[in-house]
C-alpha cells in the first residue's frame, strides 16, 4: 500500500502514456501506408510519362511533346496576327472626315443632316473643278440620290460619299482621262453566289459585307492599269485600310482596227468591304479535312 501511495501518480501517468503511444503507433502506421501508396502511384505515373515522352519524341523527330505543343501554339499565334492584318487590308475603312464622330454623341438629327449636306456640297464642288469629271446637276451624279430623308440614312450615305471620293482620287492619281458615270449597286447576293462569305439576304454574322460601285471611265491602256492597281492599294494618300476590290470589269474599243484615239471605254465594278472580325472565315473542305487529321495526331498532354 505504501508503494502504491508513493508511486501511484507515476504509474497512472505511465499507463496514460502507454495508451497514447499505442494509439500514435497505429496512426503512424496508417500514415506510413498512405505515404507508401502515394510513392508507388507517383513512380507509376512517372514511368507512364517517361514512356509517353519517348513515344512522342519518336513521332516528332526527337522533340518532346511539350516542345511540339509550344511550336504549334507559336504558329497559331502567328497565324492569328496574320489573319488580323489580312482583315484590316481587305476592308474599306471610312475616313474620319465622313463620319459623325466629330459631332459628338449628343448631336441631334438636324445637326447630322446639316453635316451630311455640307459634305455633299463640298464633294460636288471638288469634283466640278477636276479635269476628268463632267459634273452635272443631276442628283444621281454621285452614284445615288443624295437627298437624305432622315438622320438614320446619314452614316451610310456619308460612307458612299467617301467611296466616291476615294475612287475619284484614284482616277486623278492614275491619269484616267474621263470619269463619265458612277452607280451604286447591290452586290452581296452575287458575291455569295460565287462563294464569297457575304450575305445572300439580310443575314447577320457574315464575314464580308460589300457595297458595290459601278464606275465608267475612258482612259489609255497605261492609265487603266494604274487605275486598277491604285483602287486595290490599302494605303491611299495618308489613310490606311482603304482597299477597294475590283469585282469585275469590261473594256470596250469599237474602233480598235482604225482607232481615232488611244482611249478605251471601261466599266469597272468595285466593292468596298466591311469585315466582321467576330465571324470566322469559312474554310474549304480540304483545309477542314487536313485540320481534322492534324488534330487526331497531336501530342498527348501530360498529367
């Protein structure tokens, strides 16, 4: 009894420690098993990835899959930049002088109409002073009835004025002798019929939307060549992104065998495109097939 009284507290503490050590031993054993399992799983995964690495290296001339994937990514980014530049070069961007931007967002309908009418008078005066333009007071002299009925027509009509100005400037630069007629026309249905991604009807989301202008000129062979070239240059004067596509043309010279002069009569249809960057440019069937084949043989991804 004296022994228990003297050493009872020590024996109690010893008993508690023994229980705790037993429980801790069980936990440590379980943790050890989990660590061993994770280690074995990691070794198996590493072995699989090494195997995949060498398989992909064999497929891609000694390059690991990560390097090949990076090369594909770089090429994709490069193509995206090329596509962006192409879209800019294919469109006709309206000159700031023929937009309502300078009026500000609070401009009223009357202000917009007055701005438009001022631009009409300025363009008519400019053309009337040119040696190549036989200006008349006909309302269709600029290719369309210029009288705007309401302000909703103003942005589209301003763009038409800008197209006329761009064509007339090309006439001046190329040395064309006479600009005899201008006619705006609908071309989207015709473009869609021959495969251009333009709306055949009122469709949203098409890649292209074109506005056609039929131009009648009389010019020498050299001047016609220069005119066609200048129309298709994206950079015109100080402005960029001013590409005008030549959709079709017809040359006529009835007195070819016994010419009275060296001038050729030409009717040329040009198209000013709007490019919808949000729409994907349609790919032909061969390109789609090749892309699908490339997709099936891409390098495997690492886990």
